[in-house]
């Protein structure tokens, strides 16, 4: 696969927001001088900088060597031993944190639970002992297929305690997807629930487990949490209820140190081929990166209530619901269900009731809230919030500004965090007390991270020009391999730009060195020799006051090579607009070169379950073809069907 490195970028966004003096004063990194000092230190000796971060953790045995880098394979903190669960739990039991809330949880039906650090520690120890009794040992893989309930975090931490790598499979995935992931990882135990609550209904999980495990002969035991209470069938000798498994299990489970390079988890991402790609993360480096970024990017303080809305089935849930915040002794808020159930103000109601101070969500969610209108957040007192974050996609400036005003009351900094499943933790982001932000930019790489916009030879492209987003040095949270397929690891990430990790994303830097992510390079369109970023055109469309969301793709055009098709959804209750008006909006914001040839109005856009627009499918539709390829990660089949039907009319 080769990508022309040059991407024409046209969109200009000039607004700058500085952190308030009050925010800066109280922040971990407050103001320019502190930020510069940190950056200088990291640039001077990055490996030493990361060693200092690693020393903030609890080690059972110190490392011999900080980094062993045999391109493209890295080992961090070689020879060191630590226990991730002890870092997230035991470490906080000596002082006043012991009785502080670690998890504050709300189920979709409205049930609530709070677990202090002491209580969470106890539950993890008991469950780890239960897993031991079921035969789980260090190195054994365990699949987790659970709704967003406290036991999901307990299961992950119990696996970490034993040194048994977990593979969390998002509970919205089908039996087939679960089967493929269990098989690929060679999991011998599956932890699941009878079901979970979503949009007022029970999502059955046990039935999917039965269907999947029937084709997984390596699975010895299945542990089932009773969450919803609906009838399920239990297979004798294989299946055991969670509450039975923990009967009589001791609360004493010593946290032995595991090798720094022991696998901590495998997390599957959809690759371009049908075969799931198991991204492998290990112990010491991953936790160092997750803990450091959680602390500095979210400015975590003893008094914070941190809510990251991601499901634990995604990397964001691993790093910023579980490992990063708990390693910092923070209070995590966790919610089981859908954002609009029972009413469109569910999120804002929970922020008010639980006093959430730091809120981290995805642009796709923000755009959905924009569409519903500002009256829902306006009904609630959101004054507990002090910091907002986004992740998952480029956020268009209009949605950024709405988030800033309607949710943040104009007073909360926004951290736009760029990172990937593969990077383990945040890579490019503002530090909220120091970095001036520009709506739509993730700003600059964090201290210790050497990201750059380069051409195919790995040379930096000039400021203002678009290119490929690469990372030029190893970092502790980086993936170590693709599970069972080191060759795929090498070819996927390290063969396209000499000496660099290639992210798959396009980006440009502006005159201040700020990074603007242009989306996946596969999504770039080529109009009459100009490579245009779909994201910039989408951003211009969403700048129109009546547009909620836009997805732009190329379609074949005899004259120009590719033409531009824009799919748009309208804000709730908005007056209709004409295609001509929207085309003119793009011409005005970017220029005639980016003017869409076709505008198609639709009720919704096809998205992955983590909210990313599936442009691949829209490309097929725009080209007048039947959508092909893998659709197992699609959130809403109906959206795709409606678009296809419209095409056939
Ligand atoms: C954390 C996560 C990774 C891809 C990545 C980008 C896109 C993520 C941002 C973003 C622009 C951001 N992991 N992406 N964050 N694009 N600005 N702040 O999302 O593996 O599921 O996806 O998501 O394309 O390569 S992921």
C-alpha cells in the first residue's frame, strides 16, 4: 500500500483559547514556563524522561534497562517486575484514599453502586482467587464480554493481578465476532453476563456466548454474572455463575510482580482484511503511559470525579475508565446504558447528580447532542465541570464551540486528544493548564512523544502542507505486536515510512506547529490532482447552522478522476436547505475546488459501534455500487439499508 504524501489543505481556523489564570494556577502543569520545562527535559533525553514517569509507579523489582529497541520491536523497563492491579488498588490503601470512592456506577435502569478503593480491592482479590480455582494461571488468555458494570472492571483487574492477559470484546459484537476473537487469542476462560441494559431493553449476552463457545474447543470455563436476571441456560461442567464462583474464595490474593513485558491485554481492531487484528499491549510501559497521560491531560486531582463515556470494549475504556485513572487514585464515574435513555438529558442529569468534574467523550456524541438542541443541558446545573475532553475523530470547530459553551459554560478548557488502540494512550493533546487551544486541533505532541508530519521518505513536510502522521521514536505505551502475527505488525505499521511508526492518518501542522488531523489517509479524495481531506469538507458543511453531521466521499468522475459526494443529516427541527446552499457554504469556507458535486440528505450515517463514520460503505453507495466488505462492526444496518434504497429510487 502506498499513499501519495501530499494532501491539499484549505480550511483555516483562526480562533485561540487560552487557559484561564485560575485554571492554570491550580493545574499540574500550569502555564507556559512549566510546560516548556517539561518539554525541554523530555526532548533532551526522552528515555530518561519516561524512566522518571515509570518511577511514579510501584515496582516489585526495578528494571535493568529502560529501553531495548530492535526496530521495529521495543521492550520497555527490561527486567523490571510490577503488578498492574497493585498499582491501581493496593497502593492506595495505606492512606486516606482507602475509603475514597474508586468507582461510582449507575445502571441504565437507575440502580447505583459505589465501591471505595478498599471495597474494589477486596472484590478484585476475591474474584482473582475464584479465577485461580477455575484454573487461570499467568499467561492464560481470558475473554471478557460484559456490559458496563463494575464487575467488568473487576474482571480486568483480576486478570491483571494474575498476569493473565485479557481480551475484552465489546458486548455489542455478534456471536461470530466473539468466536473469532476467542479463537485468535486462544482464550481458555470467558467472563460474561446474562445480559445488559441498553435503550430500555435487555441485550442478551449469554446466548451469544453459547453460540460462540460451541466453536471454541479451547474454552474450559465460562463465568456468568447475573445482571438482568432473564432466563439463560447453563452448561454443566463448563458454565458457572459469578456469585457461585466467588463462594468461599479468600480476599487474600498477594499481588506478585509480573515481568514488565508480560502481555497485559489483547484488543482487537478491525483491519482492512476480514481477519481480526489483536493489538498486543504489555505491562510496565503501558501502565506508565496510561498513568502519566491520565494525570497530566485530565489534570486529575484528589477531588475529581472523572467520567470517560467510552465502553470498556474500546481502548479508551481500558486506558481512561480503568487503568489510567485508577493508577492515579481518582474517582471514576461509570454508566451502563445509552445516552438518551430514558430522556435526552440523561448525561447532563448524571453530571449534575454525581458532581462530575472532568468529562471525556467523542465528537460523534457531541454532534448528536448538538442535533437535539441546547435546551437539554440547559435544564441542568453543570457547574461541577471544570475540564472537557474529546477523542475518536476530528472534532469540527462548530461542535467544539458548542461543547465549550453549552456544556462547559465557556469556562472549561477542552482537551482534544489524538491517539489510537495501537498507541495505548494519548499522544497529541493540549495540557489543559498550559496549552492555548484552537477548535479542531489536537495541538501538539505530549512531552516524550515524537510525532511528526512527514512524506513517504520520512522527511518532515513544510508547515501548512498536508502529509502523513508518523511517530519517530518508540514510546512506552506502543503496541508490541499483532497477537500471533509479528509480520503483520511490521508490515502494517513499520514498512511504509522508513524508520517510523505510521499511524494511517493524514495531518498538517500550522505556523505555530499545531497538528490538524485530516483523517485516515484511505479517506482522502483526489479531485483533478488535488488530494483533499474529506474531514475539512465535512467540517465546512457542519459549519452551516442547520447541518448536524456530514460525511464526504469520492465517487468516480470521468473528467476530474474523482468527484465529491456529501452525505448530510440535519439538526432536529431545522428548516430544510437546498443542495445549492450547502455547496455554496463549502465554496465559501474552502474554495470552489472542494465544492461537492452531489449532496445527499439522509436520516443517519452508517457508523461503527464506537461512533466512527464508515466512509468505505458510503463510497460504495456514492459510486452506485452495492456496499461490499466487512460490515460486522456497523452500528445501524437500517441506516445503510435506507441509503441503498434511496439510491435505487
Ligand atoms: C482512541 C481511539 C484511532 C483513530 C485515529 C484517528 C481517529 C482518534 C482523534 C482522531 C482526530 C482526534 N482509538 N482519532 N482521536 N482523529 N482527532 N482527537 O479512537 O484505534 O479506535 O481509532 O481515530 O483516525 O487513527 S481507535
